[in-house]
C-alpha cells in the first residue's frame, strides 16, 4: 500500500480566498494591507495575505459567548 497524501496548507492566500475563509471582504483585506494593518506580499498584480495574518485577524475578532440573564 502507498503512503497517504498529507493535505497541503498554503502559506499565502489571495484576497479572494482570504475573504472566503474569513468572511471579511476582499476590499477590507486590501485596505488594511495597503495601510500596513496586516502583513501582505505583492507579486505582480496579486496581493497575498499570509495564513498567519488571517488567523491573527480572525482571533482578534473572536468574542466569547456571553451568558444570558435568567
């Protein structure tokens, strides 16, 4: 039997993929990248966001559940 293939996790995502993953608009990712609020890489016409930045932004937006009064 052959080895099972490990899923490959991309290190950088385009703003369209960052939008799909995070639910945050591509325009917000672009604005924040050009303002220096999130790390990014520009390759030709493409703007790429590191997965570590996507995770960081999503973690900063995390809100724990609030107990509802009884």
